[in-house]
């Protein structure tokens, strides 16, 4: 599968990574190379094989659905680039 | 005692317990070596104050008697581990300024055992790389040098490998998603083990590909790996994939007796174009195991060739999901916005500025293989192939194989920048012998076995049964004793 610049633009958008228009052809070429490498997987007969969900044959642990933590607002916000009045602050969202 | 920083963990432990050495003196020796090793660019956040506080506390515990093995042992911690109040950036600009409010389970366990943290170690950004050239802190330099070139220590745990090989610390934590402990260990002539998936808690370790990531020790000897691993692992309720099974005494398992054990030699690991030196090293290793009384068995792992392409679907897919959290809202870098920019521009500019090119590439590959219309063709197919790769191993272990011996890397360390113009896929080939182990969730260890004609270290890999790190380390111990690898890099830094 070869990736064109339109697809590269779409993937960058989905990934929320800004890519300059001039850089899209090179990105498309690199993604094509990597995806070409993955094409080898088509040689494998996977009939009747279930996709692996867990590498160890154990069930994910369950826990009681209870509050085990809290009242640490200052810690939660300590690393925020912008926090105001106890909240994370982001640019205004107008839909 | 002169230069105690050059001791193994085992030797330092014994000297500390006998009172021949204090934890403070040992730590001072490592801090001096660390500062003198700045040219290697291995340590990126130094914590001498924490180290000395921990060392003083360790001396009190040692004096009282009954201190754990790691009490007073100075270690380096990979930048991927969250350490409370200490920068933990995963070598990425996007986590610039991030100081966790909590301590990872692994470092908590190490500190509870009395270990001393010297500082945080360089790595490839988000552990994505095989040469430590994708770090926001710049390249790590391999202490091994044969001409005027600077060589890679491998990656992603390149800072850990360089620091241990250069005696800046006694051991270091690493993490391994596709070979990131074993390949740098092989490139620097040290020992590195990736445990069975679920053996070591991933809580507080910055996630790359959650179904593949495992932390492990990087050390100067197999015995040190056994001691260090014992202190790192164990059940942790905070990691839902942590295995609730007992942790054996790994050091006690080092009997040196592997008589009658069956060692599998997989024919698919004999790659086209593999250097004659690697083949010769492998044959030497086979002879060593045979001399020790093991039975050598030719085996087949037929889906080996599909491991790398499957890995480069699954790991980026998981990474694209894990790294979605870096959005400039809760921690780390946020881009400066232009007038009129909204939240989407904030995300896009922040992520473009914060992530390096290789990380961006992998996020986008992952986004693509998970996107509507391609999920089945790429992601689900890769997960099916992964199931087949795991089955290959199950079949040989069911047939009575105790461990599998392979080369660790397809070459010795290469020069920094030498792969710069290469296709990304060429760099990925570094992981060809190690990546199967992550896909199958197995334990694997790299042991230094010899030098190549240029004078650079080469390692072999042993792969064990699930949860049999004890048996695996004993096999590695036999290989280590037989190989008698004692070479150290000549100090130039």
C-alpha cells in the first residue's frame, strides 16, 4: 500500500500532529516504506487463528470499584502548563 | 578500597556487609565517576543529594545488620521511570519540566531495599530507537572506542548500558519493548535481562507499547542481574498485568549445573548476509553449552521472519494510543499559540514541537494501522501472526527444550550517524533477534561472549520458558563462566 500526500495529511490530522505542507511528500514516502515492510505479513496463512489479546494466559485482575485515592488537587495540577482556580486551563473552545 | 565504582553489585554487597566499605564512600566514588563521565552523555539528570541521603541511611541499616542485597548499592535509573520530584522526561521535549508527584513501583522497591539513585539515564525518546540517537538530550556515546569515531551504545537503554560499562554506577534499570535492554547490553559488553511479561510492574514507567514493555536490570555480571532482578520484581496491584506468583531466589539458582538441559538452536536465526563473526560466536556459544553437559537440539521457529513486521504494526499501534495523552494540557510542553488558535491548534502544534521525528513517525504509522478500513488488514493480522510466533515457542518448549541460544544482535556497535541516511526499516533490523521474545512475552538475556576482530564486544542471547528466569539465568551464568569475558573499554572520557 503506497501512501500519497493526501493520506499522509489525513493521518497527521488524525494523530493531531501538525505537519507542514512541504514536509508531507517525504512523510508519505517514509510511511510507504514502513507499510511496504509490513506487507510481508500477507504471506502468512492466518486462517482460523484468533488475534492475540493477552500474551500471558491470565485474566486481567479485577478490583473492587471503590474510591482509593483523592484530595490531591494540588498534586494533579502541579505539572500543568496552565492551571487556574483548580482547573486545567485550555484555549477557549467555541463550537 | 580504590575505585569501588568498578565493583560488581555482588562484590560491593559483600564488602558493605563486612564493613570493608561504606555506602557513602561507594556512592562518592560513583558520583566522581559520573561527573568524570560527562563526555558519554549517559546521565542527564544527576541527583547527588538524593544519593548521599540514601547512602547515609543505607550505612545505618548495614550497621544494624540484616540489610537487603541492594542496600547501599548506587544505581542509575532510566529516564523512562517516574521518580518523585526528579525530572522524568522519557528523553522527550514533550515532557520538558515534568517532575512526577509519585514514584514508580520499580524505583519504590529498589529504594525500599536501600538502593542509591545517582541520577536519571539517557535513552531514545520514548524508548523508540536502537542507537540512542533520538533523545532530546543528544546521543549517548559508547565507552567502547576503536578509532576516532564515536560509536552508539545501542538503544533504547543506551544511557543505562554506557553508564554500567563505564563503571559510572554498579547497575542500571532498563526497559525492553523490542530489544532495548538486550541490544545495548550486547553493544557495550554487559549483561541485560528482559523478564517474562508480567514479572516486573509497569506502574510508573512511561508507556510505549503496553503489551510488550518490560523493565529489567543491566549489570556487570549474571550474578548481579539475578540479585537486581529479585529486588525489582513481584506482584503489584497497581499493574493489572502484574503476575501474582512467587518470586524465586534467582541468585540461589546459579548452580552452574546445566547437565542434561536441552538447548534449542533455531535454524531461522541464521539470517542471510549474517556476518561470519556472528555465526562463529554463535558456534562458540553452542560448544560452551555442550561442554557444560547440555544437549544441543536443532529446532525450528518458522514464523521468525514475520516478527519484525508484526512488531512494527503492534508497537506503533499501541504507542499511538499511549502517546495520545501528551496534549499540552496536564503536563509537559505546550506550544505558544498564535492569535485565534483554538484547542486543535494547541494539540497539533504542541505535539509537532514536542515529539521528535521518529516518535512522530511511529505515532502516525500506529494511527494509520488502527484507522477505519485498515484495522483488520494490518493490526488484526499482526496480532494473529503474533499468536503464531508465540505458538512456535510453545511447541519447542512443550517438546522439552529448556532454553534457546541465539545471537543477540546482527553486528557489533556501529558509528553514531552512520545510519542517518538509511531507511527507518534498516534501523529496525537491529532488533531482528530480540523482538520475537517480546512478542511471545518470554524472558531473554544477553550475555557478553567475545570481541569481534575490531575489538568490540559481541553478545549471545538465551531465551527461557515463561516465568523461568531462574533457570534462564543459570544457563546465562554457565555461558558467562565459559566465555570468561572480562574485557573493559579503555578509558578515553
